[in-house]
C-alpha cells in the first residue's frame, strides 16, 4: 500500500549513495599517492571531510526528528537517505583511512562508526520485518485490550477456583498475582516466561482436575479452559512486548555509540592536526 | 379574577430575562414565566465552572442586565442579583402549557392549571425543549429523574437507566463504577449511537458490569420496582433510582399550537418574524435562540429591543455596527438600510425575505467588491458557500482544459450552489467579468434559508438541477434540450445502505449523484464483492442504458445520498444529439470495465473498501490511514500533532479498527457535510478551500460538536502552557520534551480551569510541512488520502 523506507521514491537515496560510494572508489583507484594511501593525502582529506560531514548529518537526524512542523521534506525522506548514506560511509570512510588500522584513536573512531552502522542495519531490518508480525499477533486487539482481557480472566478463574479446594485456589491465586509481562530487557526480548505461574497452574490444575469428585468436575473443566485461554493471551502479550522491544533495543547501541563516535572523531581530527 | 399584565415573557433565558429587566426598568406591568425553579435554565445546565463566552465581540451589548465572558457561576449570580435589583417579576415553576386569545388579551395556561392574561406575549423559550418524561403509571415517584449532574453522588444503589441513546449510555457507564446499573433498551441492539459508546456499553454488558434488557419498554412503576414489557412477557426490576434519558421534545409543536406558522417542515426552519420580532400572530413576539439567534449577547439585545418595540419605540437594532463593518466601502454611497433595500431589489433570491431575515442573513454573510478578472473561487476548491451577484457580471470557466471557455452570469443570478449541496470540490472556476458586487453566504445560513423560505428553495432547486446536469454530464447541452431533460428528470433521496438498483434489474435510467456517495458491488460466486466507490459529482447506471442490457452491478448508497434520475429514453435521446458526450461515456465505460476486472480478481480489495465505508469513507474527503505493515508504533505521529497544536494531539493512533493492515486511527475525516458544523452556536467551524474542516477562535466551548461527531475526533481541551525550546530540553533537561506530559498550571489560586475549547484536526493547514502526523512518520506508514484516491490508487497498486 505505502512504500517502505527502503524502496522509497524508487530507490532515489540508494542511487545517490551508490553514486557517492562509486565516485570515492573510482577516485581511490585512480589516485596514486606518494607511498601508502592514507588519510593524509589530499584525497584522504577530502574523503575524511566528506565522511565527517555525513556523520554529523546522520547524527542531526535525532534532532530533526523532533523538530515538528519544520521543513518541507517528510521524515521518511530523511530516514531513507539516512539509511543509504550511512551504509555508503562504510565505503567512503574505509577508503579515507586507506585500509590502515591499528590500536589508536583513529581506529577507535572507525570501529565505533561500524558499530553504529551495524546497529542501524539491524534496526532497519526490524523496521521492515516486525510491524506485520505485530499486527498478526494482536489479532485485532490493542495491547491494552489484551491486558484488560487477562485481568478479566483472572477474576473469572478466581471465582471458579473458590469452589475447587485449597490447592487449586492457591495455584490460581499465585497465577493471578505473579504472572507478569515485560520485565527487564532480557525478559522483554525473550518474549517468554519459562516460569510463568499461569502456565504452571494450567499444568497442575489439569493434573488435579482428573481426580476431582463428580460434583466439581464441571468447574474443573471450566477452570482449565479459562487458564488455557489466559495462558494464550499472556503469550500474545509477551510476544507483543518482545516485538516492540526488538524495534527499540538496537537504539540503545545506535544512539550512545553515535555520541561516542562524535567524541572519538573530535579526538581524531584534533590529533591529526597536532601530531601528524 | 386572574392576574393581568401588559407583557408576559415566557422563559427566563438570556433573552427572556433581558426582556423582563427592560420591562421592569421601564415600569411596565410584566411577568416572566419560567418553568424551572431558577433563572436561565439552559445556562444553569452548563457544566460546572464552564467558561461562558461573550461572542461576537464586535456586537455591543444593549440590555438592562450586564454580561461579559466569565465563569458560569459568576454569570448566573450577576443575573440573579440584577433581576432582584430591577425588581423583575419572575414566577418560577411556571411552565406555560397553552396560549389562546389574541393581541390585547392572551390567555396563558400555566402548568395546565392556572390561567393568567396578558396584552402581549414575548416567547423566549430557547431551543432546548422539554425533556421527554416517562409516561407510565407511577412515574411520579420522587426517585425518577431526568438528568444526572454528578454520577459520583450515588453509591451502592441499584439504578435503572431508561433509554439507550448516547446520554443514557454515558450515564450508565459513569454510574456503574459505584452502583449496580440496569439499562433498558427499547431496541434489540445499540443503534444510532456513537461507535465509542456502543463499544463501551457492549463491553460493560459482556463483562456483567451493566445489565441490559433489550427490546424492553417500561410498563408501570411502583416505588422500588419497575415492570417491563419484554418479548417473553413481563419482567420486574428492583431499583433504588430511575434515570430516564429519553431525549427532548423540540419546542416547535408547542410554538405551533400557539398559532405561529413555520414555513416548512424541515428541522432547520425558523418562524417568520417582522423586523420587530413579531410573529404571524399579532402581539406574539419571538426572540432568542427560538428566533434563530443562537448566542447569549444577541438574545439579550433582542430582549431589550422587543420591549421597546412593544412600547412603540422603533429603535435601531443593536446589530447595526456588525452590518456597518460588513458593508465597509459601500457605506460611502448608501446607508445600511439602503444597502439592504438594494440587495433585496437586485437579487431575486432575496426578494422574498423579510427585513429581519435579510439582516440576519447578511450578518452571517460577506460582501465582496471584485475587480475585473479577479478570481472568486477556483475549480477544485473545497468551499461550500453560495454567491449572489448584486451588480456586475461574472465568468464561469466551465472547461477544465480551456480557461477561455466561459459562460456568463449577470446581476441577480447566483452561483456556487453545486459545491454547497454536494460538499465536494468546486466544479468550475469563477472570475469577475467587470467590477462586481457579490454577497457570499455560508452553506449553513443558506441551507437554513432554503428551508425557511419557499421561494428560495424553489429557485435554488430548479436552477440547480439545470446546472447539475450540465456540470455532471456535459456543458455542451443546449438550452432547449436541457428543458426537456429537466421535465423528465426527478430528484431521488436514498438513506445510507439502501439500494439504487440491483444487479439484474432492468436498466430504466441514469443517476447523477448530487450528494453523498455510493458503492458498486457484484455478486461473484455467491459473495457480494465491492468493486468501486463513486462520490457525488459522477453518474452511474449509464452502462446498462447505453448497452441496452440489464444492470450488471448493484448500486448502494454509502451514506445518505441524493441523485437526479434521468429516464432511459431522455438519456438516449441526449446521447444521440451529443456525440462528444457519447464518446466520453464510452471511454469511461471502458475504464470502468478494466477496473472491474481488476477488482473482481482481488476480493480483499473490495473488503477493504467495505471496511473503510463503515469507517466513514463514504462522507470523508480526507482520512488518516496507517499501513500497519510499516508502522513501528513509535507514536511520533501523535507527538507531532501535539507539538504542532499547543500540546494536545488531535489524533489517537492506537484506537480505531484495522483490516488487512489498513488501520483507521481516531482522526478527523473532514466530512463533505460535517456533522460537527450542524449545531455550532457561533458558527465557528469552517471548511477551507483545500477541504480542511477547522475550528476558529470564536469557539465558545459548548461541546455540541464533540457530541455530534460520529467518529469521536473532537475533544474539549484547555490550552497547554508553552514549552522550552527543543535544544534546552535535550542539552539541559529543561521542562518537558516532545510528547511528554507537561506540568499543568496548578498554581491558579481558585483552582478553576481555563476555558475548555473544542480542538480537532485542522489537517495542519497552517503548517508548511503539510499534515505533521504524516510528515513526521519515519517509516511512511501514516498517510492522508481522499477515499477516491485511495480506492483508485493505493488500493490497487
Ligand atoms: C452547552 C452550551 C454552551 C453554550 N455556551 C455559550 C457561550 O459560551 N456563549 C454564548 O453566547 N452562547 C452559548 N450557548 C448558547 C446560549 O446558551 C443560547 O444562545 C442562549 O441560552 C439562548 O437564550 P434564550 O433566552 O433564547 O433561550 P434559553 O437560554 O434556552 O432559555 C429558555 C428558558 O425558557 C424556559 N422555558 C422553556 N419552555 C418553557 C415553557 N413552556 N414555559 C416556561 N418556561 C419555559 C427554559 O427553562 C429556559 O430557562 C451555549 C449553548 C449550549 C447548549
Ligand atoms: C567518519 C570520519 C572519519 C573516520 C572514521 C576516520 C578514520 C580514520 C582512520 C581509521 C585512519 C587511519 C589511521 C591510521 O593511519 O592508523 C584515519 C587517518 C587519517 N584521518 Fe581520518 N577519519 C575520519 C575523518 C577525518 C577527518 C574529518 C580528517 C581531517 C580533518 C581526517 C584526517 C585524517 C588524517 C590526516 C589521517 C592520516 C593520519 C595518519 O596517517 O596518521 N579524518 N582516519
Ligand atoms: C555513522 C552513521 C550513523 C549515525 C551517526 C546515525 C545516527 C542516528 C541517530 C542520532 C539516530 C536518532 C535516534 C533517535 O533519536 O531516535 C538514528 C536513527 C536511526 N538510524 Fe542511524 N545513524 C547512522 C547510520 C545508520 C545506518 C547505516 C542505518 C541503517 C542501515 C541507520 C538506521 C537508523 C534507523 C532505522 C533509525 C531510527 C529512525 C527512527 O525511528 O526515527 N543508521 N541514527
Ligand atoms: S466549535 Fe464546537 S464547542 Fe466550539 S462553539 Fe462550535 S459547536 Fe460549540
Ligand atoms: S493532520 Fe495535523 S492536525 Fe490533523 S491529525 Fe495530523 S498532525 Fe494532527
Ligand atoms: S509515526 Fe508512523 S511509524 Fe510511528 S506510530 Fe505513527 S504511523 Fe506508526
């Protein structure tokens, strides 16, 4: 229906970025410096400055994104260009460095840049992959509605459980009080809770329900059904949280590494001017 | 011997009370009859602490009472004091139930019991009407109430809510938090209520929070027990309290019984009044909202004026300054009255109006002086006003491809009615041919006028049909042929979801859709598949007529629609005479065939059309949609909206339904005939040339539009405090960032809220970036489209 960032405007920004990377490569091959190709030649300087310009522009995205109602371009233009120019950096900056790496602040900057780019690439993958999964998983409900349904089922389970003796009562009580969704980053990302009290209650209640007296068996079956439904919904909610976490988590690398990169680049530029 | 007065004023709202005040000041024998036990019931019933606005600002107040923008409580208190100070003779709990007699001696029946007499009557009963009461045995139980001021007041009671409209549902849900609530629904389901309310009540019933009796009507009541007629027989509900929300009976029937004549059956019709506010019954005067003046200041001015008129003092109406502003440069040549006379003489459409109607009409309108060549409006503009030519000529540029093809209109004629009726884009551009003087009238005023003055209705209808046929079929139709077409043609109305014709029916004619929109569907392998959506301004049914075959698809109204029907022989005759039309029609036909084949192969596209029609696409001109296969749920769209609109987002992304990755968030549809506009007292809601429906600064916060919008997109909101700049937030953590809740202004001493005004999506008409929600969506998931563009473009690509 709509075009994703990747195919946006018929790959306009891919074409621009490919051209920039191609031109750099061409210049690099054509250029025959004295000695090793490196950042110190005129081409090296040029490519370095271009790289720095691109990095700053890419980092500006974080600000541009929050300046609402400013400028005519859509944010989708910005992001599409962000993605492709960011990828082109791999080529341009590498050529700038002339494939010279070592244990120094220059290479630190380079590595940080690669980290930012790699996390960005992961990010854009989640952007393309996950949204459809979220819709499918929610099956027409919002997360809020799912949570409301779960709360309701808790209530219903409790009501049925009181007729079924202490052990079941306790299991249901625990499932209601201790089943949770989300949690720390890892729990969010796993999308599962191996110790989920509701799942446990379901297993145990099923086992107990087999041996319930005739008069209670009807309610036993009812409870199993309710717990199973609740367990499903919990799974659905956890998957939803997982998807959202996947969409967000890489930014915790992308953004701090961007800041580190800017600092390292400052150091790099200062050091090459002073100590070169 | 009954009491006798010179003047009896019925109703103590702003208009009636002001009349009473003036009468007292002038020492005339008078009485003000008020059915409630306090002054000004309408204002009394505003929400607590509501900020009452004093618009229009330019209108001076002329009354013995004072009034200025203030809190509801202050306004009421002032009036109470002043009414006492002036010794206004008010009788509370005195509902007037009948009026007989004539000027000099009217008999006024109060509460169906007592009669008093008066020489003249001023009817100032407003438009709120009487709340419909439960009319069953035992309904006089003191725990039956018709209003709910504060739901928190009740706790642990068993409360029966009778009436399943929006008001009933809202009360039931509010009460259910602390009480056991039973709601009585006369129908088998919740119909004709807002989607949001329907969802809420159905969920509450499902959960068992509220009990509902469907298809049930109250039969009788004893204290504590309500007996219902239900499909199975009878049922008894125990209750501690009954809240009946049965709607209001409009005051019109009461007014008519007093002998006052309304010019048409239409809801919008107003009684005909003389410039002195006298109705067709001599001695019986009508002022205030009932007379068509929906604002407090206007109502108060009329209260003052009507007393002066009755006393024989022919003062100038207080709205004179408004008209002076309107007429501007014209006043160098004429006086206000002369201008009004000139208009009436030069524009036949206005000749049937009384001077009072004309004044009111002009206050809403705009007077334009246009230089030769100047543009009045352009093709594809979304404006809906109607223009009348007082002096000069205009050119209608009828051909979209050739600006030089014009039809000319001269003084006395009108134009713009097509857009006004259809609510769609202008079908032609208009320029001034020479120096001209035009009156522009907003659609709302014009529609009121059409419904109130028969001559205006006829003129607009007849002339309108000729133009609609030309605009929607061909501008080349000759005058002579047109007359024949019109004679055979007739106007037909279709309620939403009713069928124009069915697949397989005989093809008896062609429909030009003038208002609303339709869907085209076909039975494919036993399933009804929607193939297309056609908005007003197009024709349907030509295929079978020209091809001499039965209908090959079903046409159904997507919303309430109107069409001109042209019978088959007349249509074939026309095509015969106009080869160019025939060619265009064949072309269109082929296009539709190709489209049909495409859609038949993609039934899911048809179900998306159906889904969007249910979401209001039938009347939308622009909808916000989200492609969920791209949306990363970052909420940047909502934040962008809030940040560009004083801190309150006009859209709710998460809410709203989804089908096949098409998500319809809660956001304005910019309807062609906006529901929100219908009852806005200061006429603050407008349609800009680009189609945006927006609210201007004259909003008085009455909340009518919020209630009237079926899509729940209007909110009442207080203005948020400004925020620090983005960089100060990012770098120094100052204030709150984008989308974060701001610390509300809590430090106001009296704890009062600022005025709450209506806010809604204005499609960012003042933003360079276009809709901020769309511009700020990083993934391109959010987009705004017209349904036509979506159905013919996005959907099939
Ligand atoms: C929610 C809301 C907010 C509004 N906010 C504003 C605002 O901020 N500023 C503004 O200018 N306008 C506002 N308006 C419009 C304003 O309220 C009306 O224009 C005004 O009240 C009209 O005055 P009126 O005297 O014609 O009628 P009303 O004020 O309606 O008064 C009619 C009176 O007649 C009485 N009555 C009716 N029938 C009978 C009978 N048979 N016998 C005896 N008495 C009877 C009623 O009890 C009532 O007291 C608002 C309207 C609403 C609904
Ligand atoms: C994205 C931006 C940049 C990155 C990732 C980057 C990275 C590197 C790397 C990895 C090297 C090789 C270091 C080595 O020889 O061991 C290098 C060398 C160099 N860079 Fe950059 N650089 C960037 C921007 C710049 C800029 C803006 C300038 C100049 C203003 C610059 C000037 C140089 C110079 C002069 C050298 C050669 C230093 C030497 O040979 O010792 N670089 N850069
Ligand atoms: C040196 C290179 C890069 C820098 C400095 C950089 C910097 C940034 C910054 C500052 C943000 C804003 C984060 C926020 O505030 O939400 C951002 C967002 C993003 N970046 Fe990068 N980025 C780089 C490269 C890339 C690359 C190569 C890709 C993809 C292949 C990418 C994909 C993204 C995406 C998908 C977002 C999120 C957009 C959004 O949700 O609004 N980035 N980047
Ligand atoms: S915009 Fe809405 S709230 Fe404001 S005056 Fe009009 S109808 Fe009332
Ligand atoms: S178009 Fe503008 S006002 Fe409307 S929802 Fe989008 S951001 Fe808000
Ligand atoms: S801004 Fe776009 S991606 Fe983000 S929530 Fe809104 S529609 Fe979805």
